[in-house]
């Protein structure tokens, strides 16, 4: 369990920075997937 906490401590800031850097791309992908699904099941 402590290894998990250590990994979160080390990689957490990197993960946050990655999400911030790739936020617009992730939002576009999520929006595209939502539109696709709503068209398929709508």
C-alpha cells in the first residue's frame, strides 16, 4: 500500500501536468465520442 502512495506522490504531479497539457484534446475526444454515441443510441 505504501508503494502505491509513493507512486501517487511521484507520478501524481506528472499526471496532473499531462491532463492540463492534453485537456483540450481530451475534451474534443470526449465530445466526439458523446456525439457518436448519442447518434447511435438516440
